[in-house]
């Protein structure tokens, strides 16, 4: 599907994330992090956002979904289901170019 601005996206592909239920146990956390973790390199501060959720997987920790977990879950959900804002680089400011060459 192509949107009005010419950017290609498929709503069916993001439905999985949009409809993901709040994790109820460690297995659910692993499933969610398995899907979202693939995109860590595209989300600035991914590990900081996901830390409250990933810390639930630590051995010996009692599973306790707290407000910080909910905030991280909602933020990741939002970041993975909305398009990033793109803008033209300002040549008068510092910037980093990452390539895979």
C-alpha cells in the first residue's frame, strides 16, 4: 500500500504490534522482545526504553508488571507502528552518516 506522501507501508504488517497484549509472564516478555528487538537499531534509546521490560527476564526476579514497564511497552508500540519524521539534513550542523559498505 502506498500512502498519499508516496511512502510504502502495509497496515497488515503492523497489526501484530498494534494488537499485542500486555505481557503477563516471562514467556510473553520474550515473545514481545523477540519481535521488537529486531528493530532496536532503528529506535534511538531502544535499550533505555525496553529496560524495565527486559529486566523482568532476570533469573530470580519475581514477575511484576509496573508502570515503567507499561510506559516502555506503549512507547515501543508507538515507535514501531508510526513512521519516523524525516527531514533534510542541515549542512551547517554536525551529523553522523552510517553505512553498510
